[in-house]
């Protein structure tokens, strides 16, 4: 998903487990990060706008963001300019699915299958409130005690998930958060321990990796602290499941789109999901995630929507993004 105008920056790939040489290292950067977020309008307005995947102007976008507080300045971060306009991909039309209760529908739930130690996958039928199958999510659940996590970021130079996987050797690759037309992340991102961008407000979530391991946070409950030592991080929005496991996204206009989600279950495992058929709106997805006993989610947030949403396994399974992306979350690998 693209967000309006931004600035190109030299290559940076954050992968602390194994060095990867791409382009010459960064020279010294300005440390002042500015964010042009203005006063917020009602939170429901941004919810409806994101679900509809429309393209308002920059001033409208700033008004929609429900955080009136100024952006947090990040020491050592790269300045990527002000808040850009929203240029989302068109909603994805859901593909035809078998009728609920049919033999084909029953085969849509594979149950959990182990890929390697600490990584299991599942494909299941996702039904709406009327019991109709509307999507077929590909789900990856990871035990952080056995698998490393990282974030790779190359501002200005997107590439396919397959290319990211080949370059990093990761077992799982999933797209990062929103980015501009110039392929620069719009929220805070930390790759190789180096932060860039500005932190979102309390409407967003953050996937953070520290020496203690990975975790999924709600910024309203635990705002980003510029003093904390992060190895890797990705921010995006909106929150779909609150930290108490309840649905977080309000009613919307029902516009559906392909999406990716990151969450954490009550056992502390990281859950990555791609909804490839675009059968759910954000509100419906929020309700489904909170109610899915198979997932047992404690918290989850939306990573992206549209053609840039995708998840790829090293064995070729999954649902890769339809376009290149400048940032990815990496799990396992060499």
C-alpha cells in the first residue's frame, strides 16, 4: 500500500543475524525527524476511509489521523519528510469460494502443519457472520523461543518477496507496513538497529524485536520510547484486536480488500496472516480475528492492504504480494 510523496534514501538492509552486503553504507544522516500530522478528525473517519481504500489528498489524510499529539523525534533516525497523501491499491475482489458445509469447504482447514521446529502453518476457511466462506487465510505461527525475527528495509528500491527470500535466506517473508510512492516507509521502521521515519500515534500497532525477543504492541497502551534499544521494528495500522483479545475496529462501509496481519497469541507466539481473496472489510476482519479460537489472539494489527500484501515461505507456499515492497519482516533462515 502506497502513501503519497516521500524522499528516496540509500539502501539499508537490516538483518542482524547474517550480514548482507547490498550497496555502500550510509553516510551520516540528519537526526531530526519531523512529522506533519495535524489535528485529528473523528477516529471513525479514518477507519471508514482505510476500509474503502480511497485516495484523499494529503490535507484530508492528516485530518483523518486520530492522534493530535506531535510525532516522536527519534535520535539517529532518517528524516523522510512530512505526512504523505494516501494512494492505496484498489480493493481486491473476493474469489469464488465453496459453499459452507460442502466437502470442498471442509477440506479448506488443513490443521496446523509443522514446517520446521517452531514454525507451523495452516490454511482454513474464513466465514462471515452469515456462515458464508469469504476468504482462505494462509497462517503462520512462530515460537519466538526457537526462531529469530528481523526486518529488512531498502528505501526507494522495492523487490518481490521471492527476491527478499533469496537474498536473506529467511524461512518466512511477509510485507512490512505502509510506504510512499517513492517506496519509503511512512511509519517508524528499524532495520539493522537503525531507526528511520516517525512513530505513529495510538491508532497504530508496532512489531518490535529486542534482545528479549519479538512482541506485538498497541501504541496507545505502550507508546514508542526513543530511548529503547530495538533491533528491528515495523509500525502500521489500524489495531484489529486489542490486548485483551477483543475486536478493535469499529463499523465501516464494508469495502473488502486483500490484507496482511501480524499478531501475538496468548502463549506469546507470533502469528502472521495473509487474507489473499480480499473477502473481509477491516471491521469484519477484526471481528473474525477476535472470534477465531484456532488463533487465540491476544493482540493483532493490520500490516497492509491491496496488491502489496503477501506472505511467502521458503518452500514456495503462501500467498506472495503482487508487487514489490521496500520492507519485509523475516523469520528464521540461514
